[in-house]
C-alpha cells in the first residue's frame, strides 16, 4: 500500500497562519494548504508559492498551496484555525469575541464538510471561548477540538526564566494553566530547571516578576508591534501541537481542553495539562492544586466564563 503524505490546512493566511504554514512545511510534517477569504486569494497563493520555493533549500519534500476554496482542504488530517481579527494596542483579547465567533462558525462548517475526520486546533482569540464555539459548531468529539494557549504561555515563561538565569531554554520546564488571559496561572511548584525546583534557583520576588511578565506577555508584544499581535512564538507553538498529533508523540503539554468535571469545572474549554497524541487530546492530567492555586484558577475561570457569556447567540 502506498504511503501518503499527511495534510494540514491552515485557515487564515495572516501573520500566525503564514508562520504556522512555513514552520510546518520546514519540519516536513505534511503538505500544507493555506486558506483565506476570496479577497485575499492572490496574497494567499503568493505566500504559499514563496514557501514552496523555500523547500528545495530547506530539503523538505512537501507541497504548499494557497486557496480560498475549501475543496482544496478535503481530507485534511489536521486543520488549524487562525482566521479572524487580532487586537491592537489598548484592546483586550476579549474585545475580539463577537467578530471572531461569527468567523469561527462559518469556517468550522466548511472544515467539517470537507474534512469530517480531522483534528482541529484553534488559535483565534479569545482562544478559550473560540475553541468552545468551534467544538459546539463542529459536533466533533472533544478530543478532536483543541485550543492553543499553554504551549505559548509556558514558552514565554521558560524564555524569561532562561534569560534570568543564563541556562538553556531546553532545560527550563514550566506549566501555565487556566484561560489565555492576564490571569492565567503559571504553576511554580511544577516549574524546574534541569529537574532543580525553580524556587531554589530564584527569589520569590524574581519569580513574581516573571509570572507577571508572562501573564502580560501577549500585551507586551502588541504594544511593541503597534499593529497586530505575536506570530513567531504562536506559530512555533501550533507547529509543536501539529507534530504531536501527526507523529502520535503523546506529549504532555498544556492545551485548551473541554472539561467535564476535571478540576471541578464543567462544559467549558480551559488550559490544562493534557496528553496530546495521534487521537488528539488523549487524556487530561489532573494535578492536585493547593488552595492558592485553586483560587487563582477560579479567578481565571471567571474571566473565561464572562467571555463565554458574551458569545453571540447565533
Ligand atoms: N491563542 C493564541 O495564543 C494566539 C492567538 N492569536 C490570535 O490569532 C488570530 C490571528 O492573528 P494574526 O494571524 O496575527 O491575524 P492576521 O490579521 O494577520 O490574520 C488573520 C487572517 O484571517 C483571515 N480571515 C478573516 N476572516 C476569515 C474567514 N472567514 N476565513 C478565512 N480567513 C479569514 C484574514 O483575511 C487574515 O488574513 C487573532 O485572533 C489573534 O488574536 C494570535 C497569537 C497567539
Ligand atoms: O496577545 C494577543 O492578542 C495574541 C496572543 O494571544 C498572544 O500573543 O498571547
């Protein structure tokens, strides 16, 4: 039997979509189909062709195409949703909810029609509520609809710890839970450098400063860019999730997962540690939280719920 290359479609060919597409292609994970609205078809095809022309140099035997026709996405193994608007300085992620919820519904209908067996990864903000919207609209089982926040938030935390200590980013482990907002919950008890607890390497004051910078990490980039939000680290984060699924890696990484009683919450999507493998979210890992951590998590959940209440009815 011939072995076929895998197929990843990326909806939205803007900053995060294009970055995800090039990183996925460079890692030779799959053929990539980049999709945007008809008005953006020229630039989308142009970006895809430019990426394809980088493959000989990168030594990556994959195809990259651009389109506004969902027929070209048919049979995708993984579909990444980055479509929608991004925030500008002075805005919160939650300000995007109305516009992006409508976009989620329309793109989800197309995804389901053409790739009924796929795994969907949602990046669009506000990510927790948008993943919930896609889950409801798709009718897919919960393991096949996954949101991105924790890989990125943990990566920011790991970057800041590495910079502070001067030790390899590879050896810094961190875990950020909760919603993808300013009250996300970096779990210091589970953070370490080469197995050494963070608390024995850094003072509480420095740890607090890193936690605060991590929580506001997206906003820091938004202020610096002036017209849009982060895309390199988000693209890398999505690519890691795509790889975990396509290679059935069973990585333990925080993802936005549908909770049915885990951590005491029901019927909402929230960042928690999960096993991500060939069947999407294969398991949610429940950690014993301290009272302080539970309180921080509850505050983050309140923010996520407030956004969900603002979701448009139709
Ligand atoms: N969860 C996370 O960690 C992160 C989330 N984001 C979010 O990702 C989203 C995308 O950000 P960027 O790529 O920087 O924005 P962008 O503006 O560069 O790209 C968005 C693209 O979506 C397209 N689009 C709009 N409606 C569409 C539709 N119905 N079908 C297909 N494509 C459509 C636009 O034409 C545009 O090309 C934003 O909501 C942003 O807040 C960004 C970074 C991290
Ligand atoms: O901050 C934003 O609007 C984009 C995002 O989610 C991030 O970079 O974490």
